[in-house]
């Protein structure tokens, strides 16, 4: 029970940091805004918590940002796919850099393609995938590097949920 409580607490902290951090650090990037804190949290959560909890954290951050009027619906596929790919690549390789690379590929490439039907169906926008790829990559690269720098500077024992 203690590990489950620790897991849920870490997830809640990551959700809070991701939601608040998106308010504080963002910049315009093409047709979208870049929110590097979301991507940094995806990388950190993927490494510390694993793919499943990282996806839940990404979903909740996207949901809260949308409920607060701070995000768009295209935040969902990018964030969740990026967190999943980052978690899977880290789990397979145990390398922090691969988690960052997974976030970039998952959000910047795969997530941008999934954003197109959401933009078309739910937002009434007729932009193509090429309109989403550059801002998604800019956002995910900046955030993934921040996340990678943070986790690579911390001692590995900080990541254990079995204490």
C-alpha cells in the first residue's frame, strides 16, 4: 500500500507541476504554442513512473489545461503518445536520452499526425499534418531536453519507488 500511495502522490505532483508550469513557461511556435514543461514532465514521469502512469499524468495535465482554458484539444494526442513512447523506450533501454528521444518522436511526429483528425472533427480546422509537425517538434525538443537534463543530474536512487 505504501508504494501505491507514493505512486499516486508522485503522479499528483507531476500533474500539478505540469499544469502550473504550462502557465509560466510557453512560447509561440507556428500554428500552436510550445509548452516545454508538459514535455519535460512526460520524460521525467516516463523514467520514474513508467509508461502507464506517465500516460495518465499526460492525460490529466491536458485535461486540466483544457478545463482551465489554457490548452487545446490537440494537446491530448501529442502528450499521451509522447509519454507512452518515452516510457517504452526508457523501459527497454534504461537510458534517459532514449526517453527524451521517445518524447520527441511520440509527440513531434506521431502525435502531430493524430492531431489532424482532432483539429478537423472537433475544432473545425482544416490544417494538415505538416502544419502541426514543426510546432510539435519545437515544443517536444525543448521540453524533452529540459526533462533529460533534470533527470541526468539527479542520483539514480531518487527514482526508486521501493524505498
